[in-house]
C-alpha cells in the first residue's frame, strides 16, 4: 500500500495574543499549555466545545472561561459576536438557551439551564471590566433585564432549581448531570451573582433606580439561599459538596460569623477527597480558595498526577484539555470547559488582574507565592497598554517587579499593607507571608 503524506493544519479564530505566562514549575507550565490548546481549538466564530464533533456554542464556558480567554487573547470581537448570538436566540419569555446560536434544541434540562444562560449577564459585565466596553452593556441592557425577570418567574421564594447544575462533577456514577450538589444551589447562587452584576451595570449606565432595585433583590435572594441551604449545626451548605461551599464563599453569600466554618468544610473535603467539583463549581472553588488565602491548597490540589485532574490528564497522554477530569476515552478529549486554572495562573500565581469596580484602569497586583515555585511572570494587555507582574523568591525574600501602563494605576498588596502606584516600573522586596490557618 503506498504511503500517503498528510499535513494537518490547526485552525482557530484570529484572536491576537495579548497575554503571556510562565513560572518555574514544569507541571503548571504544562497545564497552561494543555488549557491554552483547548481554548485555541474551541475559538471559532463561536466559542465551542467538541471541535471534532458537536461544534456548538455551549454558554456556560463562555462566561466561566472568559477571564482565562481574555488573559491570553484579544476577545473583544468574539464576545460581541457571542452577545449578538445570545440576543438573537433569546425567547419571548426572556430565557436564554444553553447554546447560541441555537442550531438544535435539546431536552431533559439541556434546553434551558440558569448556569448556562447567565452568560448573557456575565459576559458583557466581564468585557466591561477587561476592556471598558460600556456600549455592550447599553446595547443589550433591556434584554438582560428580561432575562433577570425570566429567572424570577422560575424561582420559588427566590430559589431557582432547574437545569443541569454542576455538570460533570466527580461522583459515584459516570459524569453528566450534577451528582453531589442540589440544583437549587447552583441555580440560586448564579441568580444572585447575576442580580448583583445587574445592580452594578445599572449604576454604570446611570439607571440608579434599577441599581437600587437589583441590590434589594440580591439581598432577598441571599437571605433565601442561606435559609434553605446553610446547615448551622454542621457549618456547611447543602450536602457539603465542594461546589456548594465554594459558590457560597466566592459570591459572598456566607454570613461573616459562618465564614471560617465554611472555609474549613471546603478545605477539609478537598484534602480528603481531592477534586470533585465539576464544570460549574470548579471556577468558584478557585475563587473561594484564593479569596480565603488558601492558594497553597489550590496549588497542592493541582500539583499531582494520581487523582483525576490536570496532572492525571497529562499522565494519561492528553495533549489538550479533556471534557472529563478522569480523561475518559468515551467523551470529548478537546474541551475547554474545565480550564479555569488558567485564570488563577495570571491573577493568583503571577498576581495581576483588573479591579472589578474600576476595570483595567485600576490593576490589582497580588501574587500568591506558593509551594516550591521560585518565580513567576505574567503580562497582559489593557486598553492603556501592557502591564506585567514578575516575582522571584530568594530564601524568605520575595522580589516583585511591576509595570503599570500610562493613564492607569495599581494597588500592590503586600504583607505590610497595600501600596498604590502610578504608571511606570516599580520594584518591591518583602518576606513571604504565612498562609491562612484552618486551626
């Protein structure tokens, strides 16, 4: 049989690279490449998964992976396209389907799930934070209000409990529908997140009455969430899943007096079981651990090959991110939906991200110097120019170099306190802080 020579071409949307990351840890660099290949493969005219098969724009990854995508590439135009697709797909009752464009309509929870449709609120808000794009908020604001009203019609005393939930979490059965977390937890938590975002968006657009209305609604949802799902005697939410506790922590749903208990419940479960959170929950696990000063635990969770996760996928031959933590061969092995750690590599390990209140005009520099990582560096492009954060460890001393673009400023978070700096290059030296104690 004659030999045939094939040339394979990797096609992707022409989104210019605007971000760079590296560190001294080989596994983290390999995870970065694993996720990055999946993000590139699934960036076409829509943000897809299964680029070899379905090629559909499932919307949960559009917002949960958005900061990861924007850290690496200029995504302004593709998110404008995504919003146009969602707008065109919105039904008369205000609902947003799980995929956009909606070329096919699924059943059994797939046609409409709040964690997916919430991209219609979260995507333009995150685009404003990253790019200062106020026009995208104004253009779709009336339809965004309709979606919030629709979620309200699906709520029972502010509890939203339908759809897919924490898709592909690790439970006793093959992955799929949420196994460890009740639907009402993820649906209500993200309903709360959407309403808070709408309060902020309304304020940006000068809709002050709407802003106050949404703030009041958010408070009511928060009370209902805690009343339904918090277990005071046990100190955890719902069934003590990583996703339930992490969403409550990351979104500020936990009452101050219960915060330490819930953090401990989350950390204890991770230490005992490894990773169990799925497609929806893992982004919030990262945010909850980072916010609680537990990036060391997050590092240890991902610095292993012996349990399902990124290292497991690499050890089993993955060349880009797989759909399941377990790298099962019977599901897609080119998927970006679990790639949330990419965001932490920039915002956590290297420690550079825009302030959610002011956007990229105000950068936060807060590196997490974890494990035996000896140095890390990240660069991002903002509307004002390139910003960078680079740190090196010398014994107990950390040397941090920061570059802030013109017409913007940064808050550098150090153990001795916050320091505000203007544009230009800045250098700091400090002693690495002790990490949060669970005792």
